[in-house]
C-alpha cells in the first residue's frame, strides 16, 4: 500500500531528516507499508479466509461487507483478517446475504452470534 502525504507547500524552510524545502517548493513523500515483511511475497489465504472470499465474491452487497471490515478492523482485505475477526466477518456477510438488498432499510445489520 502506498500513501501520499503532502509534507510542505508554503514559503520558507521546513527541515526533517535529510529533508530541506526551499522557497515555493512542494515535497511529496511516499510511505510504503511493508505489511509484516510479506509485501514482496504473495500470501496464501487460509481455508477460513478462502471461505469468506467465496461467500462475498458474487454478492451485490460485497462493498457493504468490505466497509464493515474497514470500520471494525482497519482493513478491506480478507487476507489481513484472522481468528475471531474472521468469524465476525463471515457472520456479517451471511446476515447481509440473507437480508438481500436490505428491504427493511437498515444500513448496518447486526451480526448474529
């Protein structure tokens, strides 16, 4: 994952580690997230992760499940979810699927235990 952050864009000087910004210059710093040192390797999904991926693959409401994951666990990637979190995601996805396009109008179904 690459994030771009604007470090400075005003007149004057800003200093940081090996960083000097002169008059009217703009510097952009790219921050690369090295997820547990595995970013150069392809990670293989566990059977539980593969089950969730198969479950949400063709769901019209897939984005609702991904937004739940981002909100609750800080990631939209199933591969980053483990253990009890996987159980919660699976139950959430099953609840969303059972409700279809959510005819009751609730935006966020409660997860059944």
